[in-house]
């Protein structure tokens, strides 16, 4: 930082000193945006640009969030005993004293899995017939059948899955990742969110699920629209040239610098970097969304004609975002909430996501990118083994997710629920453990990635979490 001619250390007030220090922080923020690799080598703690704690296995995360709670019993957890007991009273030994959502106080009956399972690949993993394309990548994925979580209703369960806390306002896992490692992209946000829906009841998704919480706001996710302009006001008004806009940006940066001399506010540094990022996005985003360079066989593999707002289109965009250095990519598909008609509903929703999910894994693999990407597939919880009419209620004691990519042992089924699919009983994996393992693969020790807020050091895994080493290659 240049020292102004009128600087006299004996005459500086505390506010003036902090203001000038903030100017330096703003300059660093702008410099890191314009040359992220140079800044990454410095390992500046607390700046969001850290040297990894150990050698990372992956560079990025793609979280395929199946919003609504897909039933593990119709997807990845085969339960012949539940089928045998179909229609019989659910044994109280499973349910007594356990949290239940809408079935609380009702007579509970066993409800058989509604789709057959087959074994697939050399690994012989058991996967439901409604997921034929994901079945085709069975040897690339690690199915975790022993997940459990703490929140039984959708919104707090999404909050817990994203932030590790049921308290709204905590940073999301994407924000923590960006805070820890920064972004490899100089012209796109480091954390991008895409949303699609179809196949079933679409639970609302709140923007706080990808918020930065108490971290500086430039670590929050940026939602891209799947159709039309992905970002509002991305185009310049008619007759307004980029050169003229460059002049406006420079003027705003100078005004922010003057403001920094009077105020100690980290959000000013955010404003400086985000104005610059918004300017560069005016050219990078249209290029991202222009799929004319994608060959027809790739479009056919994903099952999309282009940027049509579907989950398939979003999966293709996820690959393009990954190619451009985006650190954390989150795809929500709203449509897995099947309180009724779980048989036809799960099959219908699966058709929206099955093909494109497998295509994303295959596409990354054939481009040599899967080894540097972690893919997480799953919802906020599972569904009950008990019937809710012809559907299933929310369930938090045992459900399934799967992981693929760098550092993950493909072709592996890890953990188990009991014979009825109620409790996770073998090699149980909590959401905190999932977060710890994700950060570990990124080269981050989850115990050491902290941020001090209101007198306390916080982290994504709170005071919990262990790395699930058994699923790592």
C-alpha cells in the first residue's frame, strides 16, 4: 500500500488507522480477483485465500442436491425384509420414542419397496431399476447407506445439510470452501448455484441455503438462472460501451477508497471486488451459456437441446463451470417430496435426473476432470419404511447418498441401515462427517478452518465431525 504524503503516524486516530488499513485490504481483494493464483501462493489466513493444510485430492465440489428427500428404499437401499412385512404393523421396537413428522400418532404399517433392485457393474452394487443410467456408473460411485441427520422438516434439514447447523444465518459449505481456498476463476463467481424442478412436489428453496452467513459476503453463492440471462442486468444498455462502463467502475472504486478512509468495514473490500467481477462477467457469462461449441453427441448424452432450464442442462453447465475454475457448484433439483404416490413419483422424478447425472460423471471422466472433482449426490433426508397412504413421510435416522470423483473409492457400498431401513446401524455417517470428509479431500483440515464471530471460533463442522477414511481411495 502506498503511504500518502500527508501521513503522520503521530497524528493518526484509531479510526484513520483502521480506515487506511481497510484500503489495503480492498487493494488486496482487487489484486486477488485480478490475479488469484499469485495471491493463493501467499497463504494469507483469514482472507479466504489459504494454502491447503495438506495435499488436496480434488480442486472443486459439485453438489447434486435432490431437494425434497429422495426415498432410499426406492433408490439405493434394498430391503427384502421390508417387502416381506408389507402391510403389517411396524414393530414398535423400531419407532418407539423416535421423531416422526406427519405420521406422528398414526397407526404405522410397513410399506414394501416399490421398485425392484438389481446388481450392477463389477462391484455388483444394488441399485433400483428407476436409475438405469446411474446403475451404469456403479463402479465409479461410493454409495453410503448409513447417513443420518438431525432435522426432520425440509427447510431446517436443508439448512443443516448446507451449513452444519439448524440455526439460519450460518455460512454454507460452499461459502466455507471458498473462504478456505478462494476461487480459480477470475471472471466467474467462485460459488455458483443452479435450480431446476420436476417430477413431484417442489419444496421451496431459500437463498440463505447458499449464503455466506457471518463470513464476508463475497463468499456467498451466486444463483444463475437456467434460462435467458443467467444473471440480471448482465448486458449493457444500448449505446453504453464497455470502455464507458470501465470508466464508471474505476470512478466507483475511487469513491470506495475515499469511503474506506473513514470507515472500518470489510464489506467495502467486497464491494470493490464484486464490481470488478460483475464487469468481467459481462463477457464470461454469455460465453459460458453459449452451447454452440458443444457437439451433438454431448448434448444427446446429457439429454438436453441446450440451455432449457432443465436439470440436464444444468449438469452440462456444471461441467462448463468446472472447466472455468469455479470452486463450488450446487445443483438443486426440486421434486423428491413424495408423501403420496411414491411408486410413480420416484420413477417420474428419477427420469429428470438419472441420465444427466450419469452423463456428468462420464463426461468429467473422459475429459480427465473426474479425478480432480468431488461429486456429492443426495437429499436432505430419506423417507420412512412406514406407509403414508401410498407415500412415505420424512425420515432422518437412516438414508442414502453417494459420492464420486477424486479420492473416492468407486464401486463401494459403505454402511447399512437395519433390515427395515429405519436406523443407520453399521458404519454410520453423520452430516458433520460428510462435511469433514469433503474438506479433507479439498486439502483442508476441518478442525483448522475457523472464523471468529461474536467472540467464538466457528467452523463448518461445529464441534463434531470425523473424516470417513474408509471410503477414500
